[in-house]
């Protein structure tokens, strides 16, 4: 057998290379239960409303169950309210939408309840002074990386940072015209979050890197606040050419 014949034979025996995965081939997430920690605040309440309106089963959480239940009744669409611990226990995916100053404390207190869960951090560490909003940099690098450090038994992703709470909560607005930048370590987890974003009319989830890149995504909110103040707008983002 010649060397050419041997090469041809080896090529025939080699397994065919799998085709590249379509990046827009996302999983069906319609059956997942989504919990929103901080679901009584503007952003959390708005996300809960939009996801529930899209048909997702949603729990809103708060430190006080009564506040969460009141918010759930106001939202409608079958949303239920509970304290943060119960919300975490009963959810498959948990969105963290608490204020930055309570971020670490909240997650530390829920480490057991969040074990094994996909946790989606959308908290933006910001400061404010007479010049406006500015980004803070946590010791871990970002709010998302702080969440990953505090929740070693959870899978942490980051998303939903750049959404206007005003638009999210407005029932007169049918579609939210924006992309959602999604960051995470595992492709499967990122795709779940992308698919959840895509359940909201007008939205699209776009992979934007690993958690080490979360700081600049979180920080960009300070720029959007400046845009909104100057132009009296509720600005979002679109990623072109993808």
C-alpha cells in the first residue's frame, strides 16, 4: 500500500467533523420557573412583568413576603410573591435585581437556597454625585464576579443590565427595542439566558463574553444614564452585524 493509499484510508476512518453550532439555535425555556430577587424594585418588577406576560412562570422575592405578594398581585399574569429564600427555592433560574449596597449581604444569606441554580446577576455597581452617575469597581471586579465568588455552588451569568425600568413597567409599550448582553462561563447557561431574553417581545440576547468582562457591561449603565438625562430618553443598546 502506498503512502497516499494509507492517508486516504485514514481519512475514510476518521469521524466526520460535526457542523458548527448555529449560535441562534437556543433552547426551549418556556417551562422554566424564574425567580426575581428584588422583585419589588423597579427593574425587578419590570422584568417579572415582561417575562410573565410572555408566558413564563415567575416568582417575585423580597425580604418581606407581604411586599412580594403585593407586587405579584399588581403585576398579574399568574406571578406569585414570596420572601427571597422561598423564591430561590422554588425557581429554576434566579435573577438578582437587588440594590448594589445589599448585593453581597443578600447573596451570602441565600447561598444554600441558590445552590445548583442558574443565577443571573443584573446589578450595576454605581455611585452618584453632582456630576452624575459613575461606575464603581468591586474588589472581585464586578457584581457578577462577586456573585460567583459568594455562590460557589451556583452557576452565575450576567444579563439585563441596560434595560429601562420605565419601559419595562409600561403596559402601553408592547415591545422593548433592545439587545441584552449576556455573559457567563458555560455556553449552555448563557444560551438559557439568551432564550429567556428572547421571550420578551423586541428583545434579543447576545453573548458578550465571560464573567471577567462583566465590569465594562455593568459600567456602561452610567453612560446610558447620561444619555437619558441629556436627551430625555430611555436608551438601550443594539449590537449590529450579528
